[in-house]
């Protein structure tokens, strides 16, 4: 799939959510983020959310529809082609910005990463970066976590391409979080069960997870 084709898919997804076309799965993948924002409460300023790998902002659009009473300042970190698309789609919205630089000046209250870490070879370094941003909460949504050691597979469900797909050890994540003073506030499994018939049963992911970490310095 070309970059232009992928951008078209992202744009269609954004427009669908803008029209209110949401699935049960989409709601489940964002309800914890919404709960975290409500738990933070009134800050006297917008709550700053950094969405790592947030595409063209379907998560942001859903939040604006579901929680229009919460003031947020939203920053998406993405690839340049997606940044250009997002800037076009949200040119008139001052609450959201797109960037390719994770260390661009922005002090997040919440870091949100949905279904993205499994595509990063050095996921431990990225976890250190995400926790190192100093947010009060880090939310890893639709996380491909497994017991035991991490391992890589190959994803073939995108036409015309294949890519490494990491199933990441929960213990690796917990260790990185603990090392910088975060405590686990939530660990749940999402309902969808993924088939992995070619993987030993003890090593299968089964269901993706939601992990929420809270800073001990909050």
C-alpha cells in the first residue's frame, strides 16, 4: 500500500468518526483514556495529551465528541506524510497539532500510545522515551503484550507489504516503568481474541491489553 493510499484510509477513518460512526471496539479502545482525563480533573488549563502514533487523529475526534466538556491540548507524533494530512484536516482547530518530533516543546499530562509499539524494533528505547516525557499518566492501549520473552512475527494483513510485529513482554514494560518511578494503575484485556495457531499456546497473546501507569511524582 502506497503512502497516498494509506493517507486516504486515515482520512476516511477520521471523517467517519466525525459523522459519529463509531464501533463498540473503538469505544472500548478509548474509554480508559477518557477515564484518565476525567480523573485528572480541573487543572486551570487544558489537559495536555501526547498521542504517539495517533494517525490522522481519530482518537482526538472521538474524544471531542465524547467529552466536549474537557479542555484538552492534543499533540500527535507521526510520520511526515501523516503530519501533512493531519495539518490539512485540522488546520482550523487550535487544540490539536501534529509533529514528527517526539521531543518537540510540549510537556504532556498524559501520554497515549494505541496499537503502535509492536511496530518498533527497539521498543524498549521507545518505552524509555515515552516514560521519560514525565507525564502524570502513560496509557498503552491495544498493547500486544505476552508473558515470557518478547518475540517478533510478521504482519501480512496490509496488501502489498509485510512488516515485523513484536509481541512484547509485559515484564519488559513493567521494568521500564518502575525504573523511572511509575506504578501500574490498570491492566485489563480487551475482548477480541486473536488467532495464533502457529504459536505455542503458552506464548500466545490471545487478547490485546490496556496498561495504565501513574507517576509516583504526581
